[in-house]
C-alpha cells in the first residue's frame, strides 16, 4: 500500500490551536478537510485517488518516516530542519515543499535553491487580467511538466535556481516549480502553495501538475 504523509506543521497547526480567534476563512487555510476556497479537500481527494493513504500531521517526527514515504510540507510557520530534510532525501525519501512566504528558507538553501520573494513575477499572461494571478509556463521537458500548457498561480513567490535542480514551471524571472534529486531521493519545491487549494484546483493545468508530482514521486509504485 502506498502512503503519502501530508504534513501541515505549520499553518494548520498554528490555526487549529487557536480556532476560536480565527475567522472562518483563516481557519480553512490549507486545511485538508475543508471544502472552502483555501482548503485542501480537493487535493487530499486527488492524492487518495492516486492510491495513497494520507497521514496528516500537525508535527513532524522525522524518525517515523521511511524511504518509502512521500512527505508534503505546506506553508511551514516553524523552521524545517535543513539537515534532517536533506538526510531524509539523501536516504531515498521523497519530499514536496510548498511554500511562498513561510519559514522554509533554510530548508531550500539545503537543497541548493534560493527563494526570491518577487512581488509580481513577470508573466506573459495573467488569469482574467489579474496582476495577482500570473500564468506560469513549462520551462523544461521534465516529467512533471508533461501535458501541461499553463499553471495559474495566486500571489506567487519565485525561486532562483542555483544548482542540481530543474526549473519545471515558471516565469521569466524565476521558477514556481523546481524538481531535483539528492542521493536516492527526490524533491519538488513549489513556491506557491495555493496552487493546491480547492479554488486553484479548478484549473486543468493545476490538477495535471499535482497529478504529475504524485506520479514522479511514486517511483514506479515503490513509494508506499
């Protein structure tokens, strides 16, 4: 049985711990059970539909992970230990870090990437002409870019590639999806976690992107 550990340690843990003080819209941000605009219920269903069990954690115990797990980290509000993340990947673990303005800077540095916080990435087109919704395009023939014409983003940051990774989807001045390998593991970094929220999963290219990421990290069925 395949398994994806969908970890929200981070925004979800922070919000869930003080739900009474949050508005309903804030409480839904990256909640894997929420059907609201910013919830992740659609993505959770997609993961399960691809044959994975979803194990949602508010806190991450690295010792409980194995090389067969696929780890998703959404918008971390607590520091992601760069050495443990790197060691997990080197040993064969598979990771997705989906973050724009959270606390993954050190973790991305450990993967050889620099997060560039671009206010408005330069794009050739914008969804419905909205400046906050630039359309990102495939930048390589990587398997994650397969069958994707465009990806609609929502207030994205941008990634500057340094070394050892492929710019998969991006803009003129940076990447929004980067993929690479370390040791026997694989990683994907997405600089706009809202690509996975319910509202953004209504765009075909965004759904295809999520599906392609799962397939690439599945490693031909070897991931649990």
